[in-house]
């Protein structure tokens, strides 16, 4: 036996014998309230997860001598304190790449605690109660750091040395000013400060972030932002300012990186190309027929243009139809999506149209690929799959749209394993709507307006294992007739008074 998975039990203690050969251990939704020192005997473990239990504190020193341990996951506990009692150079310091502490009760984060972990590449502390991030921190890893949905008022990086850190997510906090010393983050390419309390911002604050490409300042309280300066992040390509209180915006001194407004027919001469990207330009329309005779082209990327229209003028059986696997059209101005346009593309697996203005998705669509469709952050009110034949489609993202009802004809998505409908306007939902999605294992309905969700039916997705309904308006939840053997339901941030 190489792994152990314990879930939905009354387990209070978990002990390990010496010489354990387990490579993965998961304890979830149990009454475990402390980590036994015998966990240190899991010297062969690569992945340890203790989630949705009653743990109140974590000592990382317990895991010190685990030379193979890459992932530690403490999601959804009651952790208030994290320490490291180890006084030696732990083998864990070179092995641990991912540490998850999201949905706990941490109130502060001392980054000095994590400095010894030389290989840490992903730190997730989302949805705690963190008010301050402080302490000296040094790492040469390609670090991504998530601190969403905390209460951070103070974020101090002035004693950090993180030359290869590349992403920092601070959305949904209480920052009233841009953090100081951002020049310390000169490797960061993506910085997200949306949903804070920023009021007046100057682009100069980010000027020494030499690698910054994407800056998200949406949903703050900004009444002004100044771009009129010669001190400017040299790599910056995207700034999001939606849902602020701006009354004026002067971009007259901003250097636009490219003014390409159309694609030349001569692009068809790139017959050996595998990847073509025309991003952050002025394209207003796109003709996929221009790429018809490119038999090696796998990826097309038109992110961050001004595209309002897409067509395919090709009247022959293009070699592109068998080669193109990934098409990205995010951050454009599209208002509708006719899926019939993509029927000829027999190899298309990833279609991404995030952050457009799409209101309706319609049209007959057929593909036999492992298809994935990403439509996050649009204005979708109508999503019609009744004429779709997608027997191997795997993934559908529809979060952050304007859907008020669950789409019809979901039985056409029999192979979809995950569907994300969070941040819409759904009110009353029945699990029957998803009953014929035979492969569905994860359903995300968080952050809607649901006052009711019904699980009391014998028509039920046979493989469903996880349902997220956090941040709704539910007052009761009845799971007494749930028809699957193991179901994880996350219902935090509701108003539930009655639970069966």
C-alpha cells in the first residue's frame, strides 16, 4: 500500500509506525485536533494533506526529516499558529515545493518562518484572518504567493530578497495604500491588488518592478490614478481599473508597445510556425482563414487586443484544422460567441475567452477532443449547449458572469469533470440539473445568490464528489438523501441554521 485516504470519520488521532513506506497520506473531514510526532516516520511521503479537521496549530519541524515531501496541505482547519521547532538543517527545506494554509484562522504571517524552505514555489494562505505580513524573507525559488480574502492592512516587503518571485495575489484585503519597497519584487510579472481600499495611486509606485506585465487594481475606491510620469514599469502591458470611482483617465504619456491594427496576409508564409502570439495590440477583427495552411501551428494567442469580430474565410479543408490545439482570445471586446465557427478545428482542446464582453454563447458545436472551455469574467446571460456533441469535453469555466439559471441540456456534457458557476446570479438550484453529467466530480456554485439548493432527489450525478456552495444566502442544508457514498460539501459563509 502506497497511500492512505481517511475521510468523514470520527478519527481523533493518527499515529504512524517506524519504517512507513507510504508516499501519500490524506486525512479529511475528521475530528483530528493535533498532529502526532509519529508523523515524522512518514519518511517516504511525497504528499501529506490534513484538511477540514480541527487542527489549531502546526509545527513544521515535525516534518523536518522528510526528504521526499513536496506538498503539505492544511486547508480548512482551525490553525491559529504556525511554528518551526527544528534546530537543524532539515531535508524538508530542499524538498517542500507547495504549502497550503488556506481557510484557517491565522491573524498574522511572519515570512521569516519560511526563509529556510529553499524550494518553496507555491504558498497559499487564502481566506484566513491575516492583518499583517512582515519579517525578513529570502528565496531564490520561482515563488507564487496567494493571500486572497484576508484582512491585510500592512504588507511589508522591505526586507525581502526574492529575485525570482513571479506572482503575488493580494485581492480582497484592506490595503489603503500601495505597499512600500515594491522594487524588492523586481521579478514579479503579475500583481493583483483588486478588492482593496486603495484611493489615489500613481504608476510610479510600481516603476521599479522591472518584470511587471499585469497589474490588477479593479474594485478599489480610486478617485485618481496618475500615468503621467517618465518613471514607468518597463514591461507593463495590462492594467485593470474596472469598478473604481475614476472620473478622468489621462494616458497621453503612456508608451503603447505596438500599434498593429491588422494581420497581414503574408503571415501565411509562416508555414513552419508552432506558436503565434499577437498580444496587447490594436487588432479589432480576426480572420482565422489567414492561418489556414499552417500544418504545424499548435497555439494561437490574441490576448489583450480590441477584437470585436471573428470569422473564418477559408473555403477549403485547412491543414490548421488538424494542428491547432490552443486558441486564446482573452481580454478583447467580443460580445457574442457562435460556437459553429470552431467546428472545423478538429484538434482544438483549449479555447479561452476570459474577460471579454460576451453576453450569449450559442450555435451547434461538435468535437471529439478532450475539450476545455474558459469563459470567466464575461457578461453571459445565455449559454446554450443543446446542439452540442462533445463526448470527451472535460472542463467548463463560467464563473464571474450574469447567469440567473443553470444552463439547459447539460446532459450533452457527459464527460465534463468540473464545472465552475461561481460569481453568477443563481438563486434556486437543484442537483437534478446536473444529474445526467455522468463524469461530473466537482461542482462550484460559490458566491451566487442562492437561498435554496436541493439535494433531495434520486436523480444525481453518479460521480460527484465535491460541491462548493460558499458565500451564498443559504439558511438550511439537507443532505439526508444524498445518493453517493462520499460527498464533500463546502458551505462556509452562509446563514445556515438548519442542517440535516
